[in-house]
C-alpha cells in the first residue's frame, strides 16, 4: 500500500494533549533551552470555534466516502486488527517494497483527506507527527534508525485519507542534511528562505538531488508541525500574505521529519515549484518518497 491494541498510558497522554496546552510553560522551556524560541511565537494556530468542531466534511471529506484507505483503516480500527490501534489513529502496513524495507503509515480515525485540511492546523487536532514518531519504534511497527516521517502533497498521494509514512531515512539524504547543517534555518521566521540540496531516490532517474526548505527543531511533542508549515508558507508570501493564502498552498506541500545526529530534528519541506537561486537547475518535489526507504 502506497499510499492488538498497543496504546498504553504513555501514548494516550502523548496524543490526547492538545497543542494549545503546550504553548505556554512547557513549550517555552523546551524552546528557550535550545536557543531557538525566536520565530516560534506564531508556530501554533490559534484555536477557533469552527476548528474545534472537527474536520469540515466539505473540505476534508465525508465519513461515507469510498476512499479505500479510509475504508480499510476504519475496518481494522473497528475490528482491532490494525498493527497499532488507538482512539485517534491507527498504524497500518506501508508500501510493499521489493527489498522488504520496513515501513508503515499512521492514519487518523477522523475523516481527513490530507494535508490541505485546515482542521489539522488547529488546537483540536491530535499530534499525529508525535504519534507516528512514537509508534515507529514500538513493536510490532519497528522502523530501523534513523526513522523518517513524511506526508505527500494532494497531487502526489495515492489515497485521499491523511497518512504519515514511517520509514528509514535514506543514507544519502541523512548525509546531505548533516553536511549542510549550516544552511538550515533555526527559526520558523527564517525557514521560508532556507534552501538545501538533498539527494534522494527517483524511481526513473536514480539518486538525484531536489531543493528543500529545512528547519532545525528540538522536538515536536509540543508543536503542531502542520500549523508551523502554514505559518512558514505565509511568511514565504512576503508582506501582506494571509493565512488563507497560505492555507491554499498547503495542498502542494510535502513535509518530512528526519532526526539530526547532533540533536533535534530536521523539519523538511518542498513543493514542485520551489527554486534555489544558487542552484537554479534543481527542482523541488511534492513527495516525501525520495528521502525515505520505501522503494523499490
């Protein structure tokens, strides 16, 4: 698939916490401790009455939709036959790889079409990224280190139900990130202007580089990475850019998380039209697949 109930007290606490609860003392102490608090003040989306109601069926899909991943995830959730089963999400098998790469997907139990659904940027949404990171090392869904997480754009995905890929980061990709650590942004404010060339697998062209925006972040148990991405996109629009305009761009984005050898994580974003003035021959990409060991 391209794209046992394992939930214990720790996992329940991890994902049932809402993002707004961590925007004060807990989040501040973590960020300040690593010296990158600047620029994080807009990372979390403000709560709203509309978002608190749950995903909008007109924007995010109806529960009666026939998307096969949505149907399969609901079936294994109700039967308690998913690899991991939790009230807010399930973990299922991922891409069937010829080389038998271990990879899985985390799928929300809410009807959420994908990255374009604005509800996932709000404070009512569970922290799907933190949950994926947690379950990627919990039997039976163990992914070899370094564990990479990724989500595809609306155009690049194979299913219209949000799913986060959990797979080992490619060695070439991890090496390129470490070698160009100085090019990564340290604040959300600077993320939009960062450009890093990272090699990954193209199934047609082999190992080739693409252009990405990269942010170094200490952790994301207390942060909504979807909201941070939207904030960054708003900044990329320049003066006068609006949240609504940034939200309209979300559908074109890929978002990837890869651990940093020196500590923390690389939060990686790209889209097909992304360019690097210093490397104009390189293109961006709208899929997380090149950086993760899922193919062939």
